[in-house]
C-alpha cells in the first residue's frame, strides 16, 4: 500500500479503518483499555505479529489452510452442540 495512513488509522489488507476512542473524565486508563479492545477486534495485534518476520508463500498457504480447518471444526462443534449431540 502506498502513502501514509492518517493519524489514528490502521491499514489492514488494504482497508483503512479509523479507530477513535473518547477519553471521558480524564480517565486515560479506561480509554487505553477501550483502544486495545478495538484494536484486538480489528486484528491489528495479530497482523503486527505476522509481519515481524517474512513468511514464505508456502508457509502462508499452510498457515491459512490450518486456520480454515480450525474454523470449520469450531463451526461443526458449535453446530453439534446446538443440535444436542
């Protein structure tokens, strides 16, 4: 991606998301917790961890395949639990 993101924005997979947290009553700790929660939800920490080192295309493919299998198993587990098995 070319260019810099505006302040408070993060670029993940080509999508720019503006993250804004309001500090109420000068409570910075609460605002930091809210910011961390939003960043976690957006996947910023996971993306940073993945970008620390170069990942070979074959490794990326294997990781994504394993993630897909994990998601499918989790979905199947939830479906079975919902149906009462």
